[in-house]
C-alpha cells in the first residue's frame, strides 16, 4: 500500500524471497498490480542479484493489469495446473542436520523463563548436537540479558555483532520517543513480567546455557549463506508474527513457540509446535497447544521433558500435524 518507498524495503524483499524458495513450498504465485513500491519485477531482480534458487520451485509472477476478475481467472488456471505436480511430491529420508528450528515466544508470563523457554532451548540444544540449527530472535527482548547470551559465544567478533544489533535497535526506538522499557505489554505485566529486564531474562533462555551463540544475521537473511551457522541470532522484533516471518524467510522449516497465555500463532506453511508454560493453561487449551512444559513446575525432571519434546520435534518434522494445523490457524505479518 501507498506510493512512497518503504523504510523496510530490504526486509520485505528478503522475507518474500525466502518464502518463495522455502523447502516447505510446493509452488508460488506472486501477484501485484505493477505500480506498488515493491513489485514482482523488483522482487525478481532482487532474487536474481542475491542468487535465490528460484528455478528450484514452480512459480509465476502475475500482474493484475486486466481487472480483478480476469486476474482471478488467470490465477486459478495457473494454480490448477500445478496441483498434480505438487500432489505427486513424496517425502524422503533426510538427516537431522537438515532441520532449521525457529525459537519464538508470545503471550509470555512469569513462568516462560522457568519452564517453557528452558525446555525449548534444551530441545534445540539436542538438535544442534545432531548438526541441526536453531535460530533465535527478538532483539529488544534480549536487552538486559546480554551477559547471559554472551557467556557462551563463538568469538569476540560474534559478541560485538550481537551488541551492535541491540544498539541499533535502541537507536531506532529513540526515533519514536521510546526505550526498551516500553516493551512489556499489558498482558505481560498482568502475568508477572513487570519490566524489560525480567522479560529478557526469561526470553533468552530459549538459548540453552550449554549452546554456543555462533552467528548473527539480519532479518530474513538466508541461513544457507552461512558456512557454519550453528546456533544463530536474527535481528528482529519482539512481535511474534513479524519475528517468525523473518525466521521463515531465513529458511527455518519448523517453529517452536512458547506461550504463557496460550497464543494460537501458526505460520501458514511451517509447522508451529506450541509449548505452554503451566499445566492449568495447557488444560484450558488442550486442543490448541502441543506440549505442556508445566509438567516441570509439577515436579517432572527437565531431561525427561526434553526427551519427550525432542521426539515430538522429530515426529512433526516427519509429517505429524500440529494442533494448530488441525485447528486451521494461520497468521503472518512482516516486520
């Protein structure tokens, strides 16, 4: 919308390009009017310049230049032609090292940093041990917990890159008269997270203390560009939908989403495993949530929960539908 150049053009192009070549996508129809600031032509040029493997996916760029009805008819014809091709695709055995897991949280409460986020971090630590990748984000929700994040880091350059992202985010907040303390939502405060330090100290536990912070990337920067990404941090917002979009654009093919109040966030084409932080909330939303980290608060040991959670991760990557997929939830928003 609008006629002016967006201030987030690069982020938009990287996210859309990443969606198009994502391994979970069977075919892509990109639609524009041809007059927007970000057009199909501009997206194609960006993808060519940055060597996105566009030829690997059936695709077409459609411009609505003959009216909406004609465009709908053209789009239907194109998509129907792809259906047999996509339906014929079959799963193949792949190594665990092919998994790229996005770590995200939303609707956090006072137990997010005690049960849910540490469990998510432990599951991904096990994945990284098998050669897979974890990708964490929420730059503003790391402020105040820099010491924890950098207690286990690859090298000084990585530490400086991480601090640089936080400093850049703080500067952008000042443009709008805000500080990091503006972050905790009313719901966060209601559920016991009274300031950004408390929120951050819980949020960063999506990185297990045993897991080394290896690389820092920009929003939706392709993970495939990194020679040895390991456990990575992506510059991005605390807003869960916008953060997840960047992680998917970067190439994540599974999402672990921790929630205190039971947020029903689900990305359209990447499975979202939702972990609740308390047993009571999990029981209230038993048909929406996938895993109850509240079992830890009830006395079960974290290693047992980690083993169960890792099995759930593997089953989901192997095709078992998540609760959100069964429920038909689907949301997406760009930063």
